[in-house]
C-alpha cells in the first residue's frame, strides 16, 4: 500500500494538477491509515510526510529564516515620484537658458534600507509611500511648484543639479535612509544627487 502511495505522491510532484490536490490526498490517506494498527499508521505517516506537509509549520519556518537573512547582502530601494512646474533663469549661462523660462520638473526621492519593520502598521515595509509624500509635498508647495526658483531657492543659478541638492538636504533630517534625489528637467535630461 505504501509503495502505491509513494508512487502517487512522486507522480503528483511532477503534475501541477495533482500538486494542487496533494493536501486533500493527504487527508484521505490519513483517514485510511488511522483505521489500521498503530505500528502500521506510524510507518505510513512518516512515509507520507516525506512528500506532503499539510501543516503551515514549514512555510512559517521558511519565512522566519528569510527574515533572519534579510540584512545579509540585501537592500531595498523605495522611490516616490513627484511633479512640479517652475520658472528659473540661469543668468551665467551662455545660451538661451540665460533668459527667464520654465520646466515641467519630475522629482524622484529614493530611500534605501537593509531591514523591514517587524511589527505595527508598517510591518514588512521599508517606508510607507505616504510618509515620503508627507515630507515632500509641503516642500514642493511652499518653494517649488509655480514659483520662481531664483527667488525661493535664493540663488542666481537654480540648475537641476542645485535643485536636487537643495531638496536632498531639506529631506535628509526627516526621511531615514534617504539615498538620493533625482530631478528630470526634461524627459531626456536628469540629475541625481546623493552623498558618498
């Protein structure tokens, strides 16, 4: 009987349809073996467990092991993107950018961490996307969106490089794990600022 069971379970491991029904098969088999003698049941149960584990213990153990190893050579990169319209003048530029003009900027804020929250409402998160927005949106509203960047950033050359650096240092005290700020001045031109 056990030889037949083993053959069925081995075959089931290669056939997706049967794999999906293996827990059900296990329960049918155990109900049969329960009616047999104790010694026969113990042997049968060991044989079945070699191929089918219907309990959640294996999955739980695997999850715990994965979480223990999560900080070993691993890193999560979380990013959130924002948009704003702004004007600027690069008075030292030797081209047309020396005249007042504007851009539809795209700003990406990136956070890196090697661990996840283990409890609470942010379990298994690096950082809630909403928490990034909570810090970035007021900054965009007060200094960037529909503003003259020469005035709000207090510089005569608010380049994409300068804007990325300016945003980074104002977010750094507020966003743990802040890695970089990227500014797209156009769809093909971008600058990333980060500390090394």
